[in-house]
């Protein structure tokens, strides 16, 4: 009986640790949103259709990263770094179809 209770308690402790966090669960959605934002702005530079500087850069230099940010939901925001700037998703519950779902930020120095 003690062993069974011990195993049940151990299972209850381990299961929550194995579940993805809300930010991690949104990882794929963030990557898609970042791709769409890049295509809306920088694909024209990439293909030579416009003659202007990059807004973000030619390609991401990181994957999606979950950075601590006190003012966001769950205390983290999704970011992806590019050469010129970084993309940020601070409010995961915002309208994903909004032009402003993905915002930009400067690289930290």
C-alpha cells in the first residue's frame, strides 16, 4: 500500500513537469506568425522587387526563443532574432491575423 501511494505521488509530481508550458505550446504558432511578418515586409527586398534596406534581415539568426518578460501573459514572450531587429509576440491571446500581432524590438546590447 505504501509503495502504491509513493508511486502515485511520484506520478503526480512528474506529469506536470512533462507537459509543455503555454509558451512552448505556442512555439509553432509563433514561428508561423514570424514567417508571415517577414514575408509581408522583407520578401520584396529578398527577391529584388524593391530597392530598400531590410526591415528584419535576410533570414532569422535564431529559432523562436521564449524570453522572460514581466508584462506579458505567463511572464514570457516569443522572440526571434534577425540581423537588423527582432520580432516579438508579447500578447499570445491577441488577434493572430492582426498586422500588429508581431512587433519589433531592438537587439539588447
